[in-house]
C-alpha cells in the first residue's frame, strides 16, 4: 500500500501541478499568518521580560511605588528585614539622544537609562576589563552602554553622547560597555547604566528611586518576606515577583495579542477552505481509482488513510513553505508592531525576534492538522461509499445543489442562535464578541451555495457573455461555492476591519478636533519613547508662559496611579480652571458646567470611559486611589470620552493632584495664543530661541496629524493580515477556476465544437472569476458590515471600552471593491488561458 | 462520386488523400486513425458511415467538422480547404456552416431546453435574433411545450431531439452526426433517425452520420464503410 501511496501521490501531483501548488501555497500563507503573529505576540512580551531580566535578573522580589516614585529612605528598612540578603535601588529614566541624525521624529533614538547603586552587590556583565568604579562614581556623565548600541552608533569608550532627559540636556560619557544581551538575549540594546546618584540628579528628584529589587537570603520564604515588607513599608508600595510583573504586562497586552491571533486564525480558516475544496475536487476526479481499490479488497480505512496521507504531505509542504514565510513576515513587521506597543502601552520596543522551536512545532502542527481537518469531510465521504457507487458516475454538483437550502438553514440557525444567546445573557461574558464573530464566519460559508443559486438562478441569459458566466457559476456550486465562501470570509474581514478602523479613525479625528484646542503643544522629546517619565523644566515652563503672544498656559502632569484594588490607571492633572477646560474633554456623562466646576473647586475627578466601563464607575460614585498619604476617595463628577489602551484614566485638577501626591512635575504644556497669531510662526520663533531638540514643539495642526499618524501605525499590522487572507482567498478563486477548467473539459470542448473561439472561452472564465469576486463581495460585504458592528459595539466595548461612532467609508469600500474584483480577474487569467486551450477533440471525455 | 480530382464549389464536403496519424507512447509506432481517405459529398446528399469501434469514424467526423486537422491531405467544406485556414477561420466555419449531433447529446444541465438550442446563436453573438428559429425547431420536433424545462427532465430520445435542434439552429451547410442513436433503444433510435433524416431534408442540409446500425445506415443515400482507418466507398456493403 505504501508503494501505491507514493506512486499515486506522484501521479496526482503530476496530473495537476497548478492545483497542487495553489493548495500548498494557501496552506503556507495560513501557516505563515499564524506563525508571524505568534512570533510578534511572543516578542512583544519578551521585549518587556528581556529588559526586566537584564535589569532585575537576580531579584526575587521588586518593590514598586503606587505613587510616581519611592523614597530611597526605605532602603535601610528593606535591608533590615529578615530574609533580605540584598536590596538594589534603581532609577529608570527615558532619554532621547540629542544629535542631528536623531533630530527628526522618524529617526529619534530613545535610551532607557538605569541608575544603579554600584556599592550594592550588583553583578553587571562588563565587556572587556571590569568597570572602573572610581570613574563610574567620580566622572560626571559616566555611563555604560551596550556593545550593540555602541557599534550601531559608532561610539567607543571615552566618547561623549548628548542626550535629553526631559527638557534638560545632559552629556553622557561612554565609560564602559555592558552586554545585557548576554544576561538576557531579548534585552533592549538601548539600556544605559549610570550611577544612581547621577540618575537622581538627572531626574531632578534626589532622594527618590523607581524601584528596589530584593535578593532573598538562602532559604528565605518569598511569600513571607513579601508580606513582611508590605507590612513594614506601608500601603504606598507594591511588592511583586518577576512573574507577577510579567503577568501584569501580559494582561495589559492580552486584548492586543488576542485580536492579532484572531485575525491570523481567520487567514488559516480561509486557507482550510482551499484544502477542503481542492481535496473535494481531487477526490471526485479520482473516484474510479478509489472504486477500483475498494473492488480489489482495500478497506474503507485504507482508502481513508491513503487520502489523509496525501493531504498530510500537502500540509507538510505548506508548512515547509509557511514557516520561513511566517518568520520573514514577522521580521518585516516587527518594527510596526514595536511602534504600536510603544504608542499604546509605553512598553519597550521589540529589540530582537527569537523563536523557540516549540513555536515552529506548534505552527507545523496547526498547518498539517488544519490541512487534514480541511480534507476530513470529503475524505470520510469518499471512503464510506461502496465500490459500485465509486465506479459509477455521480456529480457532486447535484449533491451540493440539493443541500444548498439545508446548508442555508443551518447557517441561519447558527447566526440566529448565537444572536439569541448574546441577547439572553451571553453579552455579559467578555469574550462573547468572539463567539458572535466565529458564528458569523461559520454561518457565512453555509449561506453561500444558496445565495449563489438565488442570485444567479433568475438571471436571463441572452448570450455567451458575463451573464452566461454567472449562470454557469450557479450550475457549478460545488466549485464556485467554496471559492466564493472563502472569498466572502476574507472580504468580511477586510470590510469589517476597514469599517471599524475607519470609524475609529473618524471618531478619533472628531475627538482630537474637540479636545486639541490649544495652539501649541510642548512636551519633552523623551516622553514619546517607552516609559512614563519625562519632565519639563519649571524654568522652561515659566519662559513659555511669558512668551510674547501667549494668552494662557495649560499644564499637564500624567503618571501611573493605583486603585484600592491595586489596579493600574493613568492619572492626569490639568489646569481645569482655564476657560477652555470644558472644551478639552468631551463628556459622555455629566453636565459639563457643573462637572468642571466641581473638579476645579471641590476636588472631584472625571473618569475616562474605558475605566468607567471596566470598573463600573459612574457619576456619583467615587474612585479610591493610593496617594503617598494612603488611600483617598475622589468623587466622580463626569465621564469623558477617552481612547486609552492601558485601562483608562482619572482626570483631576493639577492643584488637587499636587496636594495629594506632593508632585509638582510637568510632562507637557499647551499654549493658547492671542487671536490672529499664526501657531506655526510662533513655533518657529520658539524653535529658534529654545533648546528645541529636547522638546516636541507642535502646532495644533501638527499634533492632530501626528495623532492620526500614530493611529495609522497602530493598525498597520492588521492591514497585513487582511492582505494575507485576501491573497489566500484569491488563490481559492484561481484554484477553483482551474478545477472547473479540468472538470469541464467536455463542456469546453462542446463550446469549441459549436464555434466558440478561444477568446470567448477565455472571456467566459474571466467572467467566472469576476462573478466569483462579485458574489464574494456581496456576501462578504454583508458579513463585513455585521462583523464591523460586532467589532465596534461588542468586542471593542468589552476589551477597551471605547465609544466609536459608526462611519461608512464609502470611498474605501469603492477602492476595496475594485481591488477585489481586479484581483479576482487577475486570478482567473491563468485558468482562463488553460481553459481556452481545451481542444474540441476532448468532446468524448466524460464530464464530472 | 469516388476519388474526385478537383474540388467543386457545390460539394458540401470533400476529403482528398486525408490521413490522420497520432503519436503513441511507443516511439516509432504511430497510430493511423485514417489512411488516405478520398471522397466528396455533394450538397443535399445523406451519407452514412458504418464501422466498428476504433475504426476511425469519429476521427473522420472531427476532421470533417474542422475540430481536428489532418496530418496529410485536404479537407474542404464548400470548396475551401480547412487545413489552409487559421484556427479562428475554422472556428467560424464550424459556427456558421457545420452542425454537430453527438452520441451522448452533450446538453448543458444548467441550461433549459430552449437555451441549449440557442447556445450556438449565443456563441455566434446573435442570441436575440435566434429565438423564433429555436421555437420553430422545437415545435417541429414536438418539444415546444418543454422549452422552459431543465434538460435533466427529458428522456434520452427527447434530449437527442434537442441536440438535433441545436445542430440545425444556424442553418448549417453540413450536418455531422456521431452515433446519434448509440445511446438510445431501438424504438426511440428509429424515431430519432427518422426525425434527423426529415429535418436534414427540410432544411436542405447535407448529412453525414456515423452509425453501428446497418438498418439506420440504409436510410442514407449512400453508405460507406470504414475499417482500420481506410474508407470503402462501395455501396454494396450494406
């Protein structure tokens, strides 16, 4: 049987190279999509873990503040606790390299400066000779860089590197090279180590640190030490294990990763259609072969094993092609995702892509398993038939034609039941939206055969043109339905995500226009990078406020704060007393006049929509936050629209924030100019007079554009997945047309015998391709609209809590429709050429 | 009528030293499907060709229809050499001057009875103008009331009647039928043959048909026999 398997497979491949290649390519694209997204997902978390491992690798526990920073006076307390062997204070501050090469936003180079105490038993992987501690402590600006970064930038020991820390220019000196990546391969190459005292001075906050890493004594119980530290240090600190920090970051990224994974699985799903359809077509063609085998004594199991064995080989080839393709796609898109992670979550950028073998194995299993799954139904169907039935001619087209109404009923049933389940209570489950999306993507293909028949059946044909092509699609449901269904799923994804993204973009534009009211926005350049620190110099703030033509100054302070339940949120302080304050924040709930007055005068707060939905906090409730003085309750005066990916924010008056957190730092300033002044002209004047390299100086118009650019970058990776799905679906169109060209030899020969030219046959097939594209567009368009509603009103609400106004991107629809039709026509060219070569002498062949 | 030396314009079909050789998997052992066939069929004649399976009957019809081209000799329709024509010219000849009837009918299941008949007109680009002609033909074969039916609902004999209508739709100069009764029982086959002869006569079309049946062959003006690719034009074989 094995020998037969080999020969049969070889003959099968030889007999239909194009079909085989297209199917393998479809599987390969599906595998590539899944692998690429898994690599990117894993790398996004690994980037954080890698840097954490490099910086706090030896720590058993990390003490973090629930307020912006920790007093270093806690250090002796920590060291004095039983079970603590060492306590390593750490200051982290973001910096932007100040050089002409990195002056533009596109080329900005951000560093993650780590201040460590060289007197503690910290082990750093010095490269070359051990670091000269005397120099590290005594030389102003001494800093250790990673060899990778030094090599990339052409820096050597002794070179000076100018950086902006907040709005201050600092000159660092390359004192040594530290290879963090030898400790943790995925650590950022942009980690820079300085003495902690220098870091505190740079930060402008002497006496404060960002975290204290704790190394436990041998035999000490981690849980017990952690509990003891919490008791001793008070409620203002959090004591977490490295695993807990990873888990928290994974939780932060969960929605982002889940969405990408879901999209990649849709690509695989579309790929499975190809396998199903190709297997079905192949089996129908080879039914006599199986009939002969069964007549000669082969068991049903042997026939099934033969078919599935062949499909496994096909899947294996798809995997062999898909794995490198997936890795390459991940490499090609990692920068885009890295930007999205930094923009959305302020996380470290992805420094390197490392793929464990297990991930390749997982992708390979998905590819081969998917191919076998895709072929299982037709294989089982074929193996169950008795030899007589296999040897007699039967047409699959008649079968699917008869099944079409029942499949449609099943599809409607799935859609209806999932809708009922959602309304009846399923909506309370966070993942309910995905259930609806899966039901839609399962129901849509089931509706396809019936829809094709209903749409093409009433067509009145009066010639051998497009109408005839469409009519013949309805007559060949077995082939056309699969291609159209695959295309419909891909188009659904394309249209659904386009509507969602365009609606989101439109909503964001309106929101930005409403909230971005100041004429000029100023923030430290380093604030754009990962991390949350980045302060504006007070003197600079005063200088800006006194600038000629400046009517009012709006100051902003933002940092992570913690709720009583230890949940992280962003706390924002602004000058609510400014006359324009009520325009800067559009309220979803609450009377603006009353709400802003209360926030300004009575210590009330506004909460972002995302937080309000997530924590069920509304007007009249209060939000309880950790302050340096303990937990304080802040009554809620209103809920504002926000589009934060990190869980939402709380907004209060800057005076309230300063009073409770004893924090007077600033992260940004907005300038309101006197009427008639051109913001761009004033920006140019400021650039000429101020240390502009340290600052992001943006006019109102530029800021709006920048915000939309960031938005577009964030969704760039979804475009890739949409493209892959569409490509697989278009392969499906080509594959099914090739199947038709093979199956319909007799019919094509008849056309030729009746006087049809090759060009007419070519046109007939191009018409079929166009018809498949059009039908896929109709079904996928309808599915896409429903998917968009699910994405906007269910999935987005459940995971992010944003309000997105539905917007119909007609122009984009038009472009996509033309693209889909054009690619469908392109996909039909080769099959059309093949079909047009069918000679009339093939007339004697039996049609399947 | 045998062995013409020159093509005549009023000959519907003429073969002059026509051979057809196919390559086989065995090198140096080609298969001679037709050997040096020479004959002419004047317009309006009805010719039957009898022969066993594999004798070259279908090859002869394919060559006559311009579906295939000979490896030697000349095939002429209305005095024009098909071998000297381009592919598209031969297609046009087939479209306007040749009608074909097949053993297995070759009706398209996704088209109605009427649409199957209209197919050659659609291909020729004159679908609208052919509606009346199709209706007339269907009425003449007794299928006027079945025009809108799917062809799967027809019996074998009815299907072949539809195929005959399709073959005659474009008023061809030459009607070629390959075993038109091969897939029908005797009674229905007889009815179909009668209809074919009548229709060919009514339409003033030259008819060349291939059959296994000596009885059906006798209905023709002339009967030729083909064996191993060689054609015997002696009418005494019947």
